[in-house]
């Protein structure tokens, strides 16, 4: 997968609302936020497909799947596949909490645009 393809997928996933939120966080325009996303994707260490980044999720998935399977009785393989969908969301929520905490400690509001309020 090329950087350009990944950049497009990330931008599509973000959508206009979250690009605008990034722009506010960065104090720039939507175009500046797009440039930021493109530069960030291009700066990720190592080729994306070589397992460098996927390995992070892999290292989280196995022990978490084992614990969840044990607690719920659900098959390990099913839990592992479901975690591939869930863990990125969990990591996103943790990142958002981190941003909010940093915002509170610096006296800034993070203004969670697009929050579902759950």
C-alpha cells in the first residue's frame, strides 16, 4: 500500500468534521490539516505493510483476546477477529482522553466536535 493510498484512506476516515477539528487543534485551515495528515502518514516509521504498526495491535490483541475469551466463554478466534475492529476504537478514545486531559491542564478546551455523547 502506498503512502498516497493510506493518506487517502485516513482522510476519508476522518471526514470533513474531524479534519475541521484537527484544523482547530492546529490553529490552521482545513487545507493545513489535510497537509498535516499527509505529512504524518508519510512520516510513520517503516513501511506500513511490514508489520511494524500492525504489530502493535497484534501485541495487544492476543493477551486481550485470551482474557476476554476466558471471561465471556466466547471462542478465542472470534474474540480476536472482533478485537481487530474494537481495539482501534479503544485506542482512539484513549487518545481523545489524553488530548482532553492535556487541554484541561493547559486551560484549553478540546471541543469534542462530532462526539456521539455516549
